[in-house]
C-alpha cells in the first residue's frame, strides 16, 4: 500500500460523482413549473373545466368589464333603427378594408355587424378541446363526462360559427385543429353558409343529446345551451327564409329552434314572476326566476363594468331612442297608439308616455327629458331607480364610471319564449307547421306581459299591457304590408323587450328589413318625444344656439320651429335631434361584411382563392 | 545534452554554496537591449533586503551565498539570479512584450499565448481596472478589447452597462448577450464582482474558443478568474482606495426665455394668439414680460428665492396662470460633485503548502438626484480562496464569494415612462420649482422627489465552491469543482401621497382675515386695491393631490431567490512525443441546474405615509402584478410577479490541442450539450469547432525576417454553437392560465386555462456558426504587437415568425427556423512598448473593430422600414434635406405674405386638392416640387423657414412611394443606429516612479433619429421645454440662416411635418471620449521599505472628463440609447432621447498600498 495507490483512492469519489451526474440525464427534465403544458394537461374533469372556463367571459360577456363595450347593451349595440344620434348617422361600411381579421381571442368585434371579425381563434380553441378530449382525456374520465365536455366544446364551436356566419355569410369550416403545414386546408375557400350551418346544427343536436342538465350553478348546462340554440336556429332559419335561400334548411333550423325552446319552456324551471327592471339593475341576480345565466360583478374582486353609468342620467351615449321606437310601443290596452282607447294615447310627452305605454317603456326610459340624450328621451333600463337620484351629485361607484356592480343577465327566459313563438309562427305561416294557438301566445308573449310591476311603476300609474289574443290582433297602420299581423306583433314584442340589447340589428338582417336603417323612409327617425324646450331642456336655449339656429322642434302638422333667441315659449313640439341627417346610402351588400383585401391577395399569392363577399 | 550537463553542474554548485552560506556584497549592472536600465528593483528573495539600480544601471546589494536575487521593473520580464561565488552579477533584462510564453486563461484551462488559435482577447487587468473611479468591471471594459462593445446608456448608478461581443443583434427570438463566467460559473451580473479580486479577464469571441462552454456561449464569453494566494511566505497585504466626485458630463443647456419665444412663435404660426402652455401659460405679452423679468431680476433672484405672486406670475382671465419668471430645473434637481468612495483590502500568502487570498471591498456611490432623501448605490464584497496541496497527488481548494448590492432611490412613481428625470426636460422654464412665498413646496418633480420615500433593491449574492485536483501522473490530472450559488433580491417600494402647492390646477384668490381680496403690486408687495397697478392676488392651492390608493400610495415588495449548482469536472492529459509533438487532451463535463422563485405583494392606501409598511396598507392587495413592467431588477435574475422557474444544462466536452514545435497548431473541440429548455427530442446537440495556427516565423525560410519580425502567426477557425437563450414557449405548447373575470357561484373568480400556444411542428435550435481568420505579428524587437481578425458569424435556422399562415390558422403564426442573418466584421489590436535609455517608458495599446449585421432571410416583406431580406440591422431610411425654404422661394401676395393655394393635378398629381403655399418656378421655369404629402397636421403648410426636401428620384414629387424596396420614392438609407468602428486606445508613460496614462474610447459612426423634446424642435412646444440649442437657433425672418426650421408645435410627434426622418436632423452619435486620465507616483521602494511598506502609489484620475462629439449644445449623451434604462429597456421615458439620468464625469484621488 504505497502512495501510488492513494491517487486512485482520491480519484474514486470524483469518478463516482462523475458517473452519478452523467447518468442522471433526467436532470434536464424540467418542464415549465408555472405554465400548463398542452401534452401534460387534460388530466381529468377539473382540467377540462378550467379550459372551458376560459370561454365564459367571451361568450357570456354580459356587461363586459371596465369600459369595454364589445357585445354590451347600451354601449356596444348602438347601431340600429331604434336609435338616432346628432348630426349624420353612423354609416354602413362603404369599402373593402385593406385588411380584416385577427388571430387573437381578445379581438375587437365589428360593431356595425354586431359580430366577430375574421378570426378563427375560437374555432381553433374548440377544435383543440375536442381533439384533446378524444386523444388525451377520454380514458381518464367517464363516458358521461366525455360526452358532456364534448358537447360543451361543440356548443361553443357552434356559437362561434353562428356568429361568423351572421357577419360574413359563407366562411371556411374547420372541424379540427389545422396544422401550420397543412396549407391546403388553411387556404381553403369559404364554405357555403348552408354547409356551415348544417355542421352547426349537428353540433347543437349533439349538445341537446349529451350536455348535462345541471353542471353546477353558473356553469353551462343544457338549458342555457338550448336557449342560445333557439337564438341561433331562429336567426338562421328566418335568414334562409326571408332571403329566399334554402327552404328545406330554413324549416329544419326553425323546427330545431322550436324544439330547443320547448325544452326550456316545458322544464318549468324558469318563469316571469319578477318585475322587468329587476333584470338589469340588481346587484345580485342569483335566484332570479327568469334568468338562466347571469354574469356577476363584484368590486371587491375588481370585476366591474360601466354599462350602468351610461344610463345614470348624466353620461352621454350619443345614440338614443327615436320617435319611431317610441311609436312602436303598445298602449296598455294592447293597442297601437293610433287605435288605442287609453286616454292620452296620442300624446308623446314623456310624462304621458310612461303612464300609457307598455310598462317596459317606463322601465326603460327616464320619465323626464334629459339633455345628455340626443333625443332628450334618456334610457335607464340598465340603471336602478336609485341611480337617477344622483343627477347633479356625485355618483356612488355602483352607478358611476366603470365601477358598476349590477349583475348582467346573460340569458333570460323572455328571449327563449320570443324565439320560440316566432319560430312557431314562421313555420305555421310558410312551412305548413301547426298553427300558433292562444295557449302558445299565453306561454310566451302574454307570460311576459303579465310580469309583476314594481312599486315605483305602480305608483306612477303604470299598468300591465293587455294580453295578445289571436282573435283580436292589433291593427297597425304602420305595419309593413309583407308581414302577417301575428308575426308583426311578435316582432313588436321583441322590440319592446330588447331595446338597447343585442337583437335589433340582427333581427333587421334576418327579416331582410335593413332598409329600415335608411332614415329617409320615415321622418320620425330624426325626432324625439314631444317636449316643451323651455321647461324641459332649457339649457339648449342659449344665445350661441340661437345664432347657430340648431334648436328645433316639429309641430304635429310638420311645421318646424327654430329657436331664434326670442321664441322660447314657442319651442313646443317633437324634439328635432340636433342636425340629425341620414346615413350614407347603402345597398343589400350591407347585410354581410367583406373580407380584407390583403387576405384575398395573400390567398392569390399562395395559389389559392378566397372569394369576396357578394356585392363587395 | 549540453543542458543536462549544465544542470548537474549547477546543482552540485548549489549544494556547495549552501554549505558555506555567508553574506557577501554583490555589484553589477542591469542592462537591456536599449542599454543600462535605471530604477530596477533588486530584492533578495525571502528577505527584506532591497536595492535599486542607478542611472547607469549599476547596483550594489548584500546577499548570502546561495540566496536568490530578483530583478524586477515595469515593462521587463522579472529575472532571478542565484548568488554564487562571483561578486559581480550583470543582468540583461528582456522587454516584457506581451510575452508569447504568457499564459492565457481559456475555456477549462490555459494556453500559451503564442499558441492561441481562436479569437481571444485578454484584458490588461492592472491597467484597465486599477485606480479607476469606476463602479464595476463592465464599465472598465469599455474600449478595452477589440470586438467587445460596452455601452453605458445613462448615469444611473447601480445599472449594468450593455455588453455585446461582435455585433449588436444575433437573433430575434433569443438574446445577443455574452455569457459572463466567474471561475467557470455563470454570474447574473458583472457588477457583483469586486474589481480588486480579479486576476484575469479573457474575452472568447469565436465559436472555436467558446463552444466548449456550450449553448449558453453562443454570443461569446467574458471569462473572469479571481486571484489565488500569493507565492511567498510573507503575507502580502494590499490596500487601495479611491475618492471620486461626479458631475454631469456636460452643461445641460435648456432654453430659458428663448424657449418661450419659440412656443409663442409656434402658436402664432397657426393663428393662436391666446395663451398656450401646460399649467403655466405664455402669450406674446407675457413673453415680453418674462424678458423684462430676466433683465431686471435675472442676476439677483436665484433658485433659493421663493416664487412670489405679482412679481413672478399673475393670473389672466378666469384662472390662467401666466408665468414671467424662468426656472432651470437643473438648479433644483442635480446634485453637483456627488461623492463616491471605494476601499479595497486584500491579504494573500502561502504557508507551507497552503495558499490563501482574502479580499474585502466597499463601494459607496452617490447619485445626482439632489432633492432625494437617498440616492445611492453601495456594494460590499468579501471573498476568500484557499488551496492546499495535501500531497503530491492531491490538492484541494475551496472558496467563498459574497457580494451585497443595495440601490436606494426616491420612489416617486412606479411609472417607467415618465419618471422625475423626464421632468427635467418637459415643462417650460415658467414652471416653478422650489417654494412659494408661504414657504410651502410647489408641486414639481423636485417636491415629489423630496417627499418620496426611499425604495431599495437589495441584492445578496453568495457562492461557495469546493474543488480538488488529482495528479494521477505528472502529465495527467483530474479537476473537480462544485459551486453553489445563491442570489436573493429584495425590492421594496414604499410609496407616499403628495401634498404641495398644486401648480397643476386653478389658483385660489388670496383673501385677508375678513375675507376681502388681497391686492399686490408688481413686486408682490401687498398694496391697497386702489394703488395704481394693483392686482388681485392668488395663491396656489395647497392640496393632497394623490388620489388615495392610486400610485404611489402603496407599498410593494417583490422578492426573488435564485440558486444554482454548478459542477465542472474535467481531466487534462499532456503528451509530449519526441520533444516536438505536444498534445493536450481535455475531457470533461459541465452541469448547471438552477431555480428561481419570486413573490410579489402590493397593498394600496397607506394609513401611514411617513413610515410606509405593508401592514399599514388598507386598500387593494395584489399578488400578481397586472404588467411585468416592474419586474426587472437591474443585474438580477428577476422574474415578474409570483412565479417559479427552473432549468438545467448538462454538457460533455472534449478538446485536443496539438502543437508541432510551436509552429503548427491545431485545436479541436467537441461538446455534446443538453438543455432543459427544449422538449426531449430536441434536448441534445453536438457542437464541433476547429482552429488551426501556423507560426510562419518559425519556418526556416523566414529566418531572414527575424531581425525585425519576431513572430508571425496565421490563425483560422470554424465552429458551430446552438443557442438556448430563446424562450422555451417557442418549443413547448404552453397554456396561459390565471383567474378569469368570470365570477363563479361561490363568489370567487374561476380559474381558467387558455388555448395552447401554436408551436411550429418542426422547430429546431438556432445555429450560430462562426468563421474567423487572424494574423498575429510581433515586430521590432518585441516592441510592437499587431493582431488582426476578420470574422463572419451566421445565425442559421434563426427563429422568426412563420410566413404565409392565413388567419384561418386561428393563432398567431408560430415561430420557426425560417430566418437567417450574418454578422461580418474585423478587429485590429496594436501594442507598442518602449523604454528609453534615460528610463522613460512609453506604451500604447489600441484596438478598433467593426461589425455589421445583415438580415438574410426574414419572410418576404419588402417595406424598407420593416424587416426585409438584405437589410442591415439598424439602418435608417429617410429623406434627403436640401435646405430651409426662404421667403424668396414663394410667390407673395400684395402684403408680402405667401399665397395659400389648392394644388391642381397639373401642379402635383400626388398632392392635387391639398393646400400649400405657392412656390416660384425655378430659374429656368422648372416646375416647383411641392411637399404636401409630408404635411401631417391640418394646420401645417410648408412655408418660409420650413424644410425643403430633395426630390431624389426626380419624379417631381416628394413621397415615400410605396415604402418598398422596389419603390421607396425619395427615401434613402441615410444612416445606421448601431455603433460602427468602436475603438479604444491607451497612451502611457512612466519615468522615475511617475506614471501617466490616458485612455480614450470612442465610436466612429452611429446615427440615430432622435425622439422627444431634446432632439426634435417643436416636439411639444406647448409643454415648453427645449434645448437652448434649438430655441436659440430656429428660423425666423430675422434669422434666415438658422439650423432648425421655423417654429411649429408637432404635438408630441417626432416624425411629422418638418421633422420627417431626414439627414439634416439625424443625430450623429459618433464620439471620442477621454475615458480616463491618470497620473500616479510610486514612491521609491528604498524609502517606503523603511516604514515597512513594499510599495506605495498615489494617483489622481479624471474619468469621462472630455468628450468630442457632434451634438453641439444638445443635452444628449452620445452613448445614450433612446428608451433604455434599468427600469425599462424599451420604452423608458416614452423612448425620448437623452431624458434619463445624465451621464457623468468624475475626478478622483486614491492610494495603493502594499505591505
């Protein structure tokens, strides 16, 4: 044992260390610790649910958040024939954009089309979910869970395609995640809308067959899904019908709308036993009998919105309810204003309107003229009665700025019954469907009209509107000749119910009534209610305005009185919206949005073709 | 054979000599090739006896028989002679011309300098680091080596300089920064190293030199080694210090009343005659008053005097504050001659077979923010190294290093886009600072900084290392080293609320006790309301103007801990065959694992703003910050928010060196590297590299050149490295997650997991391939060394966004290996040393290098301002400027005014229908060229005093065409924003203990298009601040030859109207700087020995003292990078050029002592 052996002894530990670290190759196995990795996710239902949660704020947007306006009432859906702004009205798109589209999930919507831009991120998201459910999660969950979550993914895919079709018509349909190397698929041309909507139909059928009826409160379930399905199937069914596209498909979709509506209505889980205003100005919608799904706002969690503040009596939205909309409201005897026996039926002062019209008028508009409204009729459907007591004072956070906390109804029974009754009526009218019965009306329109009134409304003398009876449909001199009486009344019911909400522009599109947006067809579009400017909007009567000669009212006989600084007392009549003028002329191509020039060129350069939207 | 005989003889002689040891007197003469050398220190090894050679080189010393004499002198190789029987020992010293036999530290070993084949630069540590008032090694490295680019973007203390090796950009997805190694262990910041601990710094530039370090070394390596124990039994104690005082590098001349004139001129140009400004207004009349004020009070009222209503400002109309007194924020914000001190102590020695080295360092640096309670950076360093030879087979070593850095600064805001420094340059000179006449502070950056609490970033870095060497055979050894590293970062931001006389809102009428208005005269004295000239007095309103809970009313803290384990194990085998064939083999492994974890907490609404603590917060708590903006800790391994990351790297490497007679040199490296950043199938890669050298001067046929050519070597190398600096999200499909704003039925936000990112199916590593060719020559008796390299570094398979993915993909185009770029450049180094016969030594060492990076593949874009194939990185496209329009260029109307016309199709096809002023036809009736295409504001029309551009393409219009390569109109490439021709050189001389050296550093070419108030005339003339260089030199009818165009408010745009990107106003950022000028004196050893001091040097140094640049009086530092600071590396102060902490110069004094 001489020194020369020692060196090996010294060397041994080092050698051992070397072996240890060198063999330990899994030292490199260090996946991200705080990021989920696709391949290692999808471990069970909890993972899948978290993935599904990321759909909610997009599809069940409610009042959006912060100052966000996309897909919101009041602030987002501002483009319709219900609303008029000062000066020229917002025009339809007039030229093909240089580029259009996005790959972001946060992409801006196209407000003038009330739908998404050329963006397939959400389609990809759903296709990824379906693929992973099938490829990864399936063995780890029960068959029931697999079917449910597949239904969730297919619901959102159908939702997205329904929206894309409503904006663009034909769109390329992808039923699976496309690889970046599969150019032939990525560059395929648009599929016909009927092809796409048949796929959507299949998705929705799968949803109805497989989604859970209850997946916990505030999570998507079959009732909520069915309610949305009734919306999209009604849209597509009536669109196909009124635009004369494909009668077979129209019938198929409308029947599905009825089926989905039946499912919700016949469940008897929801009813109209609370007043209208409670839907839009409650701090908490939990347990509201009419609401299938709502979005919660909570200041403590920093999730707040600004929709309430834009109806607080002070904020300016810029587009406000016009006389055409006012005139479309029924009197509480169930008649149109021309034929009503209600005292003051032909008065259009705000004070009379709130007392004589359908209660939803009082619940939707402030009972005094307010200057922040372009038409002086100020919407307050989304603000509580309390909110309006702060005019001229400091608003509480709940009704000022973007700190509002009223919960947003995402889906409520009223829409389901109105979708359902309209689908039924159209089927009966044009497709040989069963005739609409009085019982059908009682389940839908009349159920809505029978909502209780809140104390404040009752105190003002507001009365419930008389039921709609098949035998005695109102005779409306303003009715379009091509629309049957019953369908006309169903459409009116929608208009009264959904003012400021998501429906009007898309309704006009599916009914092929976009021409209503041409305000030259009716001078009432430029008018507000009947006002005495001196007492109701005195702040307009300034020297500067006298010089500018821009304060005007219109007498019943059509004569116009312009404020000249001396005739304040004569300023009584229909308020003329300041400098209001028609939007630019438009054609039928405005029904659908064009795709971007750059996208078309990109396809050309790669040897593919992207067809431009018809008319563009 | 002869040699062996000699050795035997000598050995026998020594034995004999030992036996009869006794003191004898030795005399002799020290000479060199240049003749006798005076001043040479002669020392008897192991004793205190010293002597010095006289003017003729002769010396006398007493020494024992058999003892060893050491002859040392700066600039010469130290010589040793053993005392024998001879009483005369003459010594001929060899000049120390960067000796070819010097040992250079390279990857996992050392190499004889003469045998280097890769592109390697060594730093002269002594000259570069010692005795400089420099806070860190990084700053000292500026200009010190060719191919090493160091930029100091601002005077922010405690910030890291920007270090790049060979080119500024090496890839889009990954980093471009070099790997910094301290004793083979990666360190997060070069700042944590105590400059005094450093033994050597080597810069590895090509792949052949750096590939042995694997995938982290793709962009070069800065290799730092620390000092070992000294060789002698007697401990060597070194103490040095430095006291320096820093000041703004140049007079920041901001406009005074001339700026007001500009503002008024700009307003009047667009027809505005009412007051303009931000908070304090100016119109023509008040401008005249400001001029009068200046005349009357300019020399008597200073920054310490309060602002007085009536005299210094008045109110016009309802509540417009009109200023007449001007202020220079510099007086209030800048602390001049801020002190800094540094102390270093080290002890080293060898006891028996154990050597040790202890180092202590202290840096205490003050910033220049005058009103701050605390603006300083401190660093404490401690290090220890021990090595012990247990027996001839085994040596063990250990060491520890500690570095504590603390940056303290005034916490006024968490905004990085508008911090207090921006306000040095934002509001007009009317904006008051200091106090009002009630003695209260006026709201200003000064008052906010003064009342701000002190935030601090504390970084504790420690490492412990253990290692051993086993000498299995004489020529075969195994080294094993393990290092544990820990760094913690603690960043506290205690906020406050601000209360001051609010200069941002309407003033309040001053009332007396009875509530009646108070009147003052034009000197601010209270007078009766009936006095002539009496005006109703106002005061600024005393407000707490921070909304409770809004920034900075909060306390925030982020804490990050980082630790790593590094193992380096390798074996080295030297093989010498038949004398001439030298082989060296290295085989080893390198394993690094690290984990970083961070936590963030913030609470708003402080109940106690004097002593802000987390516990006193009453508002909203945040644990995940909304933005990562505040997640960057200078010099840290910071990760934003609450997060945890880990990574590992494992590499096996081998190297073979072969030298034949030190003439033919070959080296090959191979590394097999794995990185945890990649998915399993991509984890492992081979990185080969080769280099070869030929020492031509050793060839027989070159013998004739020997007299003047001492060495001539040709080098060549090729190597490939992968790059792992890319974010791993490019390879791994990660899914975002967090809390949704959807609130569940339980009243809590639901968690969500988002869509997986799209990852390209076939993504690979980026490859960095370097080729290098070099020549080294030593000529003129080893006095001159020249080294020249040319290189090309390609980034192949560069990761860029995939092209041609349509929107239907549903996700952003994934990034893939579709791009490439290449950097080409050259480097030249030149050394010269000479010692004259009289003892005067002079030396020169300089380097210059250049690198250009060109994009070879990046999709198919052809926009000249975008990324197109063939683009040189940094290039600037702009218009060519002819001159300024003069009134005589225009058709004038009857009143002598230019005529506004609407252009017809015939006058300008491009601009038909647009308004502009009518130009005269050319002298021969040529159609004038109109420019309305460049009129970007509705009130801007090109008129007299505006910029006249050149119609470069001669189409009769000024435009950018399509902005594409095929049609770029009148745009041309007018410059490049990356530095080119970077150089540094040192001139030194020493004579009889006095040494002087001057170090210059510069950039030969760099252009930028400036942004913001300091570079763009009229950037925002309503806000009001501008350099005097602009305010005193803009066009008016009276100053037609001015450099800058007529006044116009560009409303915060730097690229519109007159200020289109163009050559006339392109900033030329080239400069040369006297970085350092040092004069030192080393006391004669004979003298100092008497008080027990081995050596003593005192010195004084000027740092950054003189700069020659092309920016005139603009207050912009030529080194500055727009938008870059430690707080925000891309949009600091909204990217406005020069608006950070000004660079500084300093003057310093210090002592270096060695016992």
